[in-house]
């Protein structure tokens, strides 16, 4: 399972340094949470931060994975593409035109993802499963880092993994992932775990990443 650190809980006065520490520990996806104060009750950052991280991502060969928690994301797809996002994920609840938004992302030369909130059924993404590179299942209600994992979402992740089957579609979980919850997500079939406060928290970043990897490895031990 791949780890995608979310910078939402990073120290923004030392952002480059903290991301570099994660990349030095082997991280190759950087998760960027964009919030508009309308789709979610919080405001974070926009294309400017994506643009300023692009050179750092290039230095490490890392992917800028942009999670747009904004209404009518079509309005900003070109801006995030121009800023250097590699993958742009929109929310299925945020636009009546999910298929069109995915097409727009692809036309901009980027990989496309679609996300669903904890209460949103899988049927919201079933019809676009062959059009996307990633499906994100929220394991908290989006808006803030550091919230508690919602375990009742796991059966949905499992059903999604069955539906995806052999297709080349990443299954991402996001919210409340830590050493206690990560293995259950991997067991349910998630292929990428977003980790915010579990990486940019009180522990040194390399230690935090090693702890998450150890939790995954331990879960794979027989008996
Ligand atoms: C929630 C964001 C998440 C979140 C992850 O709205 O999409 O990426 O910040 O942070 P933790 O891991 O602290 O829940
Ligand atoms: Zn996110």
C-alpha cells in the first residue's frame, strides 16, 4: 500500500523541508487538500501552493495528488493543471457533471480521480469507473485534518475493490488513517492511504512513516 502524506497538518513555515523529509523516507505521492469554505466548512489553499511545490516534486520524482473539495470544480481545473498538479480528484457530490469534469481533466493532460463522502453510495461512481485513474473513499467527513476514522466506511471500500477488480484504478482512503487503522484499509483493498496528522504530527517525519509501514508489515505476518 502506498502512503500519500497530506500537507494539511504540516508546519507551513517549514513546508518544503517537511515534504523533503517525507520524500527522503521514500514517499512519492504528495496529497494536496484544496478547500473552498463552501463544499467543506474550511478554507485551505489554492493553485499557488501547488505551483510552489512543483520544483520540489520534480526533484524527488513525486506526484502532486490534488484533492479538490470545492463546488463546481470545473471552474478551476485549468488553473490546477497549469500550476502543475499530476492528478486531480474532484468530488462526485460537487458537480452534476462528473463525467464532463473527468473529460476536462484528461483533456488537460492530467490523471483524474473522483471522491465520495462517507454517506455517499458507491453507485455515484460506478458509471465512471472505466474513465478514472483513482477513486477516493473518504473515511472522515472532509474539511479538517486530525478527525477520527469512520470504520463503517470499510465495507464500502471492500465493495469498491471487488467492483474495480483488475482495472488499473487506484483505491484511495483519506481521513483518520494512522498505525491503528491503516491495516484494516489495506485489508479492505485500498491501494493508497492519505496520511495527514499521522505523518505531520508530534513524531519526527521518518519515524512516523516507519511506524505506519511497520503496522502494515505486522498485519501481513501469518498468525
Ligand atoms: C480531510 C482531508 C484529508 C485530511 C487527512 O478533509 O481530505 O486529506 O486532511 O488528515 P488526517 O490524516 O489527519 O485525517
Ligand atoms: Zn484529502
